[in-house]
C-alpha cells in the first residue's frame, strides 16, 4: 500500500469533510460503519470499471499496488 502526502490545503479540506461526517452520525461507531460502507461502494465501482475497461485498470488481490494506465 502506498503513502499519500497531502498539502496543507488538502489536509484542511479532508479534515473539514471528516468533521461534517462525524457530526452527521450519533456515535463514532456509526461513523466508522458509514465510512466502511462508503469504502465498499468505491471498491465495487473500481472492480466494475476494471471489468468494463480491462486496459484502463488492473485489479490485483495481493500487496501489489493497482496499475492505472
């Protein structure tokens, strides 16, 4: 898995979005559940994209990073 370095503006935006998400739910557990569901939805979209356009995205189920090309 790779490491992403964000500039201060991107960090501030990400922090703001996290605060909005946390405020939306009653508990930290509900927030984590929502994030997990969102992550699963994104993964499903990536797999669907890879299936439709095999030359664009290669999905690997090991530690190898995804290849975009």
